[in-house]
C-alpha cells in the first residue's frame, strides 16, 4: 500500500485520545537523521579524547624540557667558571699574611683536580647549597648511599679561587664532615675561609667524599651561591 502510514496513539485519563500519523518515508528519514547525529557525536567524542591525550603528552614533554634546560644552564655555568679559570693566567705570587686552615695548593695540578669528576656510583650528592659570607663558608647537601649495606667515611671541602688554587677547609665541628649512613644523611657544615678571601675571589667549592679506607669515591666542584 503506497499510502500506508503508522499511527501513534497518545492516551491520557483526563484528555481525549490523540493520534499522530507518520509515513514510512518520514520514519526512515527520522531514523537516518538520528543515526547521523549519533555518528557525529561519536566522532566528536573521539576527537576530544585524542586532543586531551595529546595535550597531556605535550604538557609532560614541556616539563621534561624545562628540567633538561635547568640542567644545561647549570652545566653552562660550570663551563663558564672553567673558562674564567683558564683565562685567569698564572697564580698570583703575592702572599697575604696568615691564612686559616691549610696552605693553598697553587700547583698546576690543582686546576686539573678542581674540575675532575670522580664517581664510583656508590654514593651521591643532591640538593647542594653553599654560601660564603664574611669569613665563613656554610654548606648543606643530601648524601645518599646507593650501595648495599651501610657506608661510612669522611668529607673534604676545598675552596677554589679565581687564581686556580685549592685550599682545604676545616669544619668548625669536625664531626660534621664525617658520615655513617644506611641510606640517607643531611650534611650541614660551616668552615672558616682563609683570611682576606672575599666572595669575588671564590670561584667554587670542591666536595670530595671518602670511604672508610680514605679512597675518594665521589668528587665534584660546585658553584657558590650569591
């Protein structure tokens, strides 16, 4: 029947029966439109989900790049300090009164030692901070034991000057520069610097970690804070 149609009855107790007639062509059209809208909504959800995942991935990559940039800036600062040291010329021959602690090492080997990296992989230094104020140098850092079992030994602090000399510093409290740890220890020490040395003359602080046998297992030179 070409003119066949579907009837939908709407009945209520308090109202007359209402009839809605729908032709097969219109019903098929309604179904196709509904299916099309469903596909559009599904595509929208998929695109939105992929965009969200892509945004999270880009955000993660941005954070990684920021961390790498900070590490590169630290490396550039250290390279700049090395360049200053190399351009500083020969050590000054002028001796300046009495110096606190050990005599400065002005030998040609001092510069090589100052920037030599030693790392046995058994211990690590993190969150390093050092500051020279007046005639005192203070430093704090985290010492992490990466080996199995406990670790013990001592720590040497050496002040690196612009002329390339290294001066070993003695802590105000000797026990501050010793350690015996299982996993982690916070090192905090203060030491007097040679008399007359100012922040402008100090280039950095070399930290050498020794084990119980006196062997240097970690050695690195860090820049001083302002």
